[in-house]
C-alpha cells in the first residue's frame, strides 16, 4: 500500500484540533479517523490484481533512434482504476515517461506509450510494471508490482554507413561497370566486346580479332564469389575505451562496413565473434538481409574479461570455408595477448588464407607522448612511446609473417579497412 | 514431504512441497530487511539490558573491581572484621550512621559536590571519625572547619614522606604524590620542596576529622604502592563499622534542582509535538514509498585504454627510472626519424644521426649528444633534454 499527500494534509489539519483540545483523546480520535478514512479508501480501490497487462515492444531499434513501448492495461474488475503506474525499464533504456497517470473504468482497456531513447547497445529489459491504485478519496492506494517482462534489442548505430556509398562506387569502378570509358581494373577475364575508340589498345585480344575480322577487346572484372571471414575478438582487450567508445564497438562498426561492402562486391561474408568460445555467428548461406542478421547478432555482444583463445580460430575458419578466403581478425595489437595467442596459429592460417589484422589505435597515446613540460609528463611520454613501440614491433612481426595490418584511430578504422579490402580485390589477392 | 503424505495426495504431492518452499523463500526474501532490522533491535535491547546489570563503574566504589574502583581496599577491610556499608542514598547513609550511634567511620567522596550545605551539616558529628577524600570548599566548611584547602600537589615519582608525628601517617612512612593539598592542625606528607607547607594528609588534633588529599591512594591500581595501603587501611579501619558513602545525582536536594522548563510551557505543546511527529512519519511514508522495485542496470566494463601507459609511467617515476625512459624516448625518436628520412628499418644509429643533422642544419655533435649522449642528470635536465629531442624531431619533420 501507499499513501498520498492528501492523507498527510489531513493529518496536518489534525494539529489544529490538537491545539484546540490538547490531550491524548484528541490524538487517538484523529488517528482513528485517519486510519478509518485510509482503510475505507483502500477497500474501495480497484484491485491491481484484476489488471491484465500487455506490452508491445518494437523488436529492435538502432541506437540513438527513439522507440515507443506500448503498454495496454485492461481492467477486468468492475471498479474504476485511478492512480499511476511505472514501467520498470532499466535506466539505460532512457524511458522519458516511465511514470504515467491511469484512469480506466471497469471492463475497459487503455493504451499508454512509453517513450524510450536507448543509451546503450544490447538487450534492454523491463521486468515488471508497478501499479498504484487509489481509492475514490485519493488518500491511500494499493500498490502491486505485476510481472510483465519485455526486451528491446538495441542495434549498433552503424555510423560508418556514411562511408558505404563512396566505397561501393570505387568497387564498381573496378568492375568497369561505370559510365566512364575505361577498362575495368579487375583481374578476372569477363567477356569480349567490340573495340570502341578510346579503349586501351593493350587490351585488344588479337586472336579473337583475327577470328572475327573485327577489332575485339577483352574486358575484365574483379573476382567474384570470394569468401570473406570476419572474426571479432570480444575478449578483455576489447573492453578498453578509446575516444569514448569501447574497442568492441569500433570493431563492430568496421565489421559492418566491410561486410556490407563485400556483399556489395558479390563476395560471401561470414561473421564470427569469439573469445574463449564462439559467441555469435552469421553465415553467408543464411536467409534474409545480411545487414539485419549481422546487427542482430552483434547487438547483445559485450566484452568479457577473459583472455581470447586464438587456437580456436583456424578450426572456426575451416568450418566456415574450406576455400581460400580473406580472414579479417578485428582485435587489439596488444603485445602480450597477441604474441602468446595469435602468433603461434598465424602460420597455419596464412598457409591457406589472406589474413588481415585490424586494430584500433589510441589517439590519446599520441597526445601523451607530445606533452613534455614536467618530469611526470616526460615519464608519461616515455611510457606512451614504449606502448607505441610495442605496437609497432607487433605489427612489424605480423607483416613479416605475411599478414596485412590495419592500425587506425576509431574514426579511421572502418574506412581504412574497407580501402584495404578494395586494394586486395583490385590486385586479385582474394 | 514424507512419502506417505505424498502417496495420500498423489495429484498435489509432487509439486506442492517445492512450490511451498519456494513461496516461503520468496516471502522471506521480501521481508529480509525487516527481519534483519528486528534482529538488530533485539540485539541492541539485549545488550543494553545486559550492560545495565553489570557492576557499577563509579570511581572509588567499593564494588568496582576496575583500576579506578576501590574494591580491593573494601575487601581487605572486610577481611579484617570491619563492616563496610555502602549506602545507595543520602537517607540510607544517615540511617546507618544514626543506627550505629557515633561508633562508626564515615568515608565521604563527593568530587561533584552533589550534597548541599544543609545535608553536609546534618552528617557532621554523627560518626566517630570523618574521612574526606579531596573535599571541596563546602565540605571543608561543614565537616572539617579547621582544615583549609591549599592548592594542588604536583604528581611526581618520588612520593611524599610523612614528616609528622601522627600515628597513621608515620606508620605509612611514604605515599604517592598527587591530588590536592590541605593545611590543618596536623599536616603530613608535605610537598618535599616546601618543607613545612601544606600536605596531602591533614587532620584535626584528636584525629576525628581526616582529609585525604589524594583519592588515588584508595584506587585498586595504586593501593599496593608505597605506604598507600597502610595509610588507607589504618585511616578507614579504626572502628567496627565503615560507612562508605559516594553521593550520586539523586542525592541533590529537591529545592536546589533546576525547575523543569516544560512546566513553563502551555499545555498544548506536548500533544502538538507528538502529533507533529505522527505527521512527519506519515510524510516520510508518503515520500519514501517507491513506485516499484529498482531496475537493475548491468554495467559494462569501462577501462581507459591509456590506463596501462599511465600505470607504467608511474612505475618509471616511482623507481626514478630515468635511464629506461631516456632509452625509450631515444628509440622512438630514432625510429620516427629513420622513417621520416627514408632510411629503412635496418639503418644504423650513426646513419640516422648524420642524416638528421643534415636535415635540421645542425652540427653533428649536437645531434649525437641528444640521441646517444650521456644520461641527463636531475629532473630539470631530463625535462630539458626531452624537449630538445622533440624540437629536433620537429625541425627534421619541417625540413
């Protein structure tokens, strides 16, 4: 139960009576009066147990976009319900109006919109709805928490989407598929067609020309139906916050952009998230929109405070694709974690696949190493230099083994990774 | 649930046991806070009750075994046949003294001055011997007219010598110094540097009034020291009965007690205060009742990426590892210069130094000193050196 401000006012009014007739009798009488009034009100209030709740929540919403959870309250009792309810969304769901007033006559239902503005990616929950039902006097209320679980899946924002059109255009230019009069820069033979003025004379196919007695040129296109395997590291190193964003979220952005680009380039994209086990998996064979499947798979991912197990990577890649593939590992260039985990299994991967290691670089280290006004700052600069040197050493080692390394700031990582993909595709290394 | 019971009610039997237990557990969890509060309250009340039944802790109380108590002296006196009476109130003390008909010893210790002048005057002359411990002016006036207060005796390690002819002090020979000093017809244990000045023990001529300046003599912790016990026991144990009277606040005469200010207030104040308390409690209930349980937020781990670098910096600084810091800064600068001057990763330090000197337009020796020279000594030199290194890099980059 709960009481209202009215009851407190009524009690405060009692002090006048106590002032006029001081004594235990007045106090007792007024107390009895208050209790009786509250009791009558409680008895006359609609029972919260007679309510049935129904919730409609949009299945998923992109981060930074608003959503509305609709709560339908049906009063199955005959007494009218007056009072308020609170929808128990967790704070990061950003409910703007979780507490609302309700007034439902008996045997009727009302709908309420709870506006949500999610502040975090992942699955956001509301376990219950608490209803407070006041009696006709508005003095006391019956309160009950009714279970009504709901989940809103908040998808990653995919800010890197803005890079997609320009990268796709570059991919189409490779294809020779543009209005520009130029040979496609691909490497795979596509077809023969008649020579038109302006074509590169080097691409004339003399044998076909001799057969046709007409000048014929070869056209080229980039390779198609190659396999791209994206591996996202969700271990402890991905929990680090760089420029106000966890490394994991930046990795998700980069993975999404590359996946969309590769599927635009007619390649087949598989996605795996792993730490000590496979935590999410999206297969190229699956049905439905790839982007939707990807964002739904990565939405509930969180960084785990455990060490990544890179030894499961070759097996996981093998299970996805037995052909030569582009394996993109989105992880951290952290000397300790990589030297013990990735380096031993890298030769095995490199023997069969093209491997790209992508990592987010911390721009703060650059700032730290430039500040040298006090002794403490110089020591900090030295420590930052040490961290940068370690990273450089690890990436040099990875490059010397034959892997490609992309080490960029959070804003730059997704487009740079996409550029690397286009470069690899243009040079026919996929 | 027993198998027999389950057999008797086969439909409900299998689930009812666990469901019931689950239900009880849920209820218990919901009421957990109140149960814990009730237990704590019980514990507090229990402790308070137990604490009250404990021994009294007044200083020099004959029933107090603590260091400041005087149980030891009272027990020894009891063992030697003295009937030690410890009255709880002034009335009781008066009754005992009158009952013994002037054949007893009165020991009075009232450092707070609870007894009024009239009460003290009434006590005077009822006992054969009156022993006052550290009496104030009022007590001296009423009970020991010939003895005057004479300041404070400093505590000192040496102790005080009797230096008088009275029987009890000379038997004790020496006692602990401290407490107050008094001057009377018979004065013993004078402060050593003042010769015949005021002392720690004063009595009138026939020894019927004795003032002990140092009440610590009787305390359990110091009774065994020097002649303390001899003086105390001889002073208090001269009669069959000893009335050990420690006045308390309840002995303050009624007329002297301050008037209760509440009797000055109008009659409605008390009920109104009580009622306002009720209103306040209701207001707390009104504002304090939460609309539903708190929603839990599973917070993600947040680690700043540069945290490790800063931790390493603090390690460098705490260990004063200037050499290591210098090496790291040099290695980083050389690497960047080599890249900037397009020298390739395998080039030697000397090559880089020469190329950097040429690019920056500086003498080679200066650049060499910066990049490979001696370690800078002291913090100021260290900071200066690192800034110079940065300037060199900028010059090369700008060229």
